[in-house]
């Protein structure tokens, strides 16, 4: 009888944990695997007797449950290598016969929408979309449309939702740097290949409309062709530069007036708030406070003298571990490469150092804040282009912005500080004025 129950338990575990050996979707890690690893880490934390202090056994193929690491290192190993073969029952982490970890099948895309937008619309989350009798306001409609797209199948019988298909198309476009026309062609082809009466768009623009509610804001700011000033705030209505007299607009061959030079600004506050609205990231934003520093070891920016000096000088800022410490870096970039036309634009990137070492230098957490246009480097005018960013950073330092933390289910006043800048020596000369 015990043997039969053991077999049933083993079969149940294999069914329940099939995500363990279904890690990749192309070059991306599947959301189910990410959620499963988080579940595994939480299980290990609930069974500390099988660990070594703050360390747990790593079940990746290389470590094979013989080595102990901190949870973030184990998480990284599992993301990179997956689990050792046939390890459906976590006996080395303290799982006993008959013990079960409940795992509810969820819609990760619906959760993504609620994480990003739902916290300000809590009164709507438990209601069905079709019971809204009045015309919803802008923010509410955005949420309703996204939740509907997360639930609606692409076509009858499809396992993909409208939102999942749109998200994956946008992800592939970014990952492989595909042109709009290329995506349009593939979208049209897939539209013809799947059953009629589907909800898939034929162009990339229709895909963007599905994702519109998740987009973060950006501003296009006209600038003087010579970089003397921004046509912004008090100078927003000028047609000529008040410093050098250059025209704000130029005429095209068809006689249409277009701005001579445009800078793109990506406000940093909503991007930091999105980190705290993301379940997989928000808890890691306080990693620096939860993990004790090892004396005479430099393993993270929180071990630096600059970080410690900031904490000692501004204890009110240090008191809230969710306040963000940033690094600012910039350098020239030639989008056309060595063999294209000579053109250099200057991205200004902010990196939040609150995250653990395995995350803080990864591409998704390098936040583009400014894209300074070319065709040449800004030289002594970089400070002119950085005005919107500096103003926002001062606001975040002096006042802050109310932000929802999904991990603690609480609102808090988010503040931020720039610890240092990173650049080569020519760019350092521009940054220092």
C-alpha cells in the first residue's frame, strides 16, 4: 500500500513539476520556469535545517546538490543550467514523502498587466470586464483592454492569448533587431496560416496597439541644431535659438516644416516604479539591505566607500532600503557601424544598484534615459541636453514620488540618488562641464 502511494506521489510530482525540464522558449526563459524557480527557493527557505546557514543546496547539473550557495547564486545557476535530471522530489532540500507544494496554474500575462497597472485600479480587479456599465476613464479602459487581451484566445482552440502573441512578436523584434516591414511580412503570413476569425493583426502597428497600455512614457524635445538650448519649458514656443539664432525647423523637399534636431527623453521615475511593480524584481530591489556585507570584500556597489558615505551623510535616505542608488554612464555610439555614414549619437544610461550582482549589470536593468542626437558628439553642450534628466533626478532626491511595492503590498515614497558617473576620459570632460 505504501509502495502504491509512493508511486502515485511520484507521478503527481512529475505532472506538477514538468516545468522543471521545460526551461527555454527559443533564447528566452519561460515564465513558468521563472515562477517555478521562485517556488523552489521559497520551499528551501521554509526548510532551513537542510541548508548551511543562509546557503542552500544547488540542484543544477554541475553542483548536483553537493554544493551550498546563497539563494541568488542558486537562482542564477538554475536559470543558466536548469535542474539535475529526474529531480522531481526535492529530498535534498527537505521534502518528505507525501509533502506537496501547491501550485496553481495562473495566466502570467494577466499577472503582468495587474502588476504594471492594476494597483491603482484595485476596485476593478475582482469584477468581470463585461459588467462595466458606464464608459470607463482612460486608465481604467487601458487596464480593461489589457486584461481582455490577456484572456482572449488568439483564435478558437488556441493556447495563445492575444496579449501573449503581441508580447512575443515585440520581444522577437527587439531581440533580433527586425525591421518593421519584416515583422509586417511575418505577421501577415501567420495571419493567413491560422484559422479565420482570429484576432491577430497583420502589421507591427496593430501589435503595438495591443501593447499600448503597457508602454512607458517618452518625450521628443526639439533642440537647437548646434546644441545651444532645448526648445523646452520657457523656450518651448521659440522658432529660433536665442543663443545662436539657428532656426528650429527646416523645410523638406515637399515644403513641410520639420524640427532640425530632436532629442528623445525617457523619464526615469515610471521606469523605477515599474521595477517595484514587477513581482520577480521588487523583492530584489532591497537585496543590498538584506545581505550582510563581508568585511574587506568588494562584491557589490554597496561595499563601496561612496555608498557608505551616502548612508552616513543622509541617514533619512538610508533608512528606507527601497530608495534607489543609481550609476550614470554615457558614451558615443555609431548606429551605422564603421562602414555606414559618419553619425554619432549619445545614450545616457542609468543603472539601479539596489539589485544583486547577478542582476544589476544585466541589459534589462540598464535604463536608457536620454538619446542625444548626432551627427557629432555634443562636446561642451552635454549639460544642455541633460537638463530634463537633472531636473527629474533633483525631484526624486528632494521630494520623491509615491510608488507601489508589489512585494510588500504597500505604497512608499520613492527617492533616488546618483552615486557616480561612468565614462571614458573625453566623455568625463563633457559630464564635468
